[in-house]
C-alpha cells in the first residue's frame, strides 16, 4: 500500500512551485495588511502625551513599526516610537517586537513545504 491518501481519499501530491509562490504572496499580503490596520488602531492609543510606554507597549510598537512604511511613503507623518517611555524596558520591548515581527515575516517568506515520500 504505497499510495498515501488524505482524509478525503485523494492521493497527496506535492505543491507545485507556482502554488507555493501564490500561497506565500497571499500570506505575506494578509500579514502586511493586518500589521497596517493594527498600526492604525494602536497609534492613537499608545502615542498620547500622558501615556508612559513600558515594555509591553514597546513590544507592540516594535512589532507594528514596519507597518508604518506605507503611510510614511505617502507623506503622512505617523509615530513609530513613543517619546514618552519608561527607558530601557521600553527599548528592550521595542527591539524584541521589531525583531520578532521580522523573524515571523521572513519565516513566512522563506518557508518551504516538506516533500512527502
């Protein structure tokens, strides 16, 4: 019984290169749009003058910082770093959020499906 079947009964076929590229483009577009909308939601809430941003706000702002690029390219000045922050803890959160977002985005970009035997 060398035929490997899925739950639906059809044989498992490896994804074609075109399908993998389309899946990656769709996934990266969805991730980018989600980040852009999240940045638009978070900016007015976390960049207030009376709010002192801490570690978790830095984590969120770091993860959402790349999403500010489309607005910045269109000429809209959007905040990407809270000027009123708690110092080192905010900066550590910001760096971890930025690196985590980049790691996740590029993991999706370079993901390769496993070949089944």
